[in-house]
């Protein structure tokens, strides 16, 4: 039976995807090939990426042995694999991509709601709980949606669904260091964020010497590497918080290339 935690993330993931679909539905076929800030990727590639990995998540949920059987090969060259996925689906039309992504997401959510809430689900990196898997899919949907919004030159209205991205960003602090072969810091970091609604979101020990604070939107942009930290209104106090902000990475796999300082000067978020 679906737990409240799984259902809450599932509902917000569906809403986040719906907001992105609203940007994509009016596009003509030429617009689907617009370049995005991700090097070498167009809008089509962003959507095929989401569809492919939503389907991979379904497989991990319902056929974990089949997922694990292909995991070593994928992890040996994760960037190469994701780029091959993009290239392999560029012949699809925008309408075909939307159908694929919608079907994949629906099947994934059905599988997540039917899964054992206590199960550990394999993924590209450490295994996760079902709720955490959906949180990661929401983070990816939001982050790749940002790339699409940047390609279209539109500014999205942030929502409190960003709490999921912020939560994952905090939880993946160790991953940010491990992905770069750096020793894990011994000090904890207190994260204090202001939500789009104005609510305060606080994570970590209240007495931590290292602190990171600012808008939740900016934190989400930092941990998904959609903006360079120099362009964000985040304040870091302490050596661990400062180093983490520079390398924060909420997604699995090798370190991302991020974005350049000033890359979006004059543009909306």
C-alpha cells in the first residue's frame, strides 16, 4: 500500500512534469531542436533523457534483477550512455517524445505506488528507498525542465515543490565529495532556505559552525548545477560549506561540468 511519503512525492512529481509539459506542448517541430545549455543537447534530448530514465526507474522497481544485470556496463561510461540515449531518439517527433515520456512516467508512478515501501531500489549509484527514487526523478524533471526553459528564454514560477530538490541536495552532500574523489568532511553543514512561499526550510544541526543560507530556488539551481554559484544569492560560512557550494551535485554519476559564471546574465531563472 502506498505510504503518505511516497504518495506526496508522486503527486508533486506529476505536477512538476505537468508544468514542463505545458512549456512543451505549444512548440513547433523546429523548436524541439533548439540548443539547451547542456553541451550538445537540444530540447528533444532533454525529454528523451527524462523518458528513458523514468522507464529505467520502472524497471528498477519491478524487475530489479534485470536492472542490475545491465548496471555495470552503464556505470563504466554513464556520460557516454546518456549521450547515446539522446542521439538514438533524435528522429522522434515532439509529439512522439511527449507520448513516450508520459507513458513512461505513468508506468513508473504506478510501479512506485505498488512497491514495497521498505524495499531498496537499485540505481546508478547507491540503492534508494522508493520515496527517494521518486524524489530523484522529481529533481531530474525540474533540472532538465530548467534547461528547456533556458533554451526557450522563459522564466518559470518557482513552487514549494522545490522542497524535494532541496532535501535531496542536502542528503547528497557526501556524493558531491565522493564524485570528485575528495575526503568526506567531518563537519556538518546547517542549511537555511527561504521557500518560494516564504516558509523557512532548515536542514542540519542548528549549532553547526558551517552554514549555507539563501533562497531555496538558488540552492536548487546550485545542487543541480544549473547556475554557477557566483550568480546565486547563497551565503556560505565555514570551509566545508564554501567547498560544498562549489561542487554540490544532487545527481548520480561523474562530476557535471556545471555552468559558467555570468552565463545567464540578464536572463530570468
